[in-house]
C-alpha cells in the first residue's frame, strides 16, 4: 500500500473517533502501564505491591455490558470493550508489536471513574498491511477504588 494512502486511512479514522467519541464528557480512557517499581513476591513470583506509571489519555469507543457475577450475592460487574485507533497509540508512542501487546495486557484502564483489568488486546480493522484499531477486552474490578501511581522523585 502506498504510504500516503495508509497515512490517510490512519488520520481519517482518528478524526472520526475524535469527532464522534469526544464531547467534553467522554474524552477517552486513562491507560496505566505497570511500572518497573512493582514489587514481586520472591517465593511465588506474584506481584504483591503494584505501582503504575502516570496515566495516558486515549481516544476510544467504549461499549459497556453488565454481567452477573459467579456467585448469587456478587454485585453486577461490567464487561467492557474499548476500541482505540492506531494513531492515538502512535501519538503516545505506544507500540503494537506482540511484545507491546503483552505489556498492554498488564495495564489498568480507568473510564468514568471505574477501574478495569485488561484481559486481552487484539488488533482489528485490517486494511492492506495495517491494523487501524486495537480492541481492549476488559472486566471491571469492583475491589479497586484507587491505584498506586509512581511519582517523579529527585534522582529518578
């Protein structure tokens, strides 16, 4: 595909998402990458103290659907699908290689004050040799009311 045509597709889709899905109330999602400062349990290699990097605001199309929990007394959780255009990821220097997608699967998303665990990230909307949109499949985390975000300390 001609590079200028590819760029036009990427730019055009970004413009559509920005026009349709940002209105001052819905300006996108906040993406939190897991920080290198996260402490792992030495015995089980589990992350016992998670720290996240400062959030990145991404333009998105959100689709929320409530589902019943596994137990009868459990509150309703929401499954969420967030679709993010490639250009939004590129503007924030977020890569889309297989290794990058694995890092994205460890992220937390905050949307309208609710935290979501990213369960999967997959490319969709393929035109010629480029995926134009990335789909984030998430599940609401009812237990999470805040997260630890790293601060820029002197010497960092």
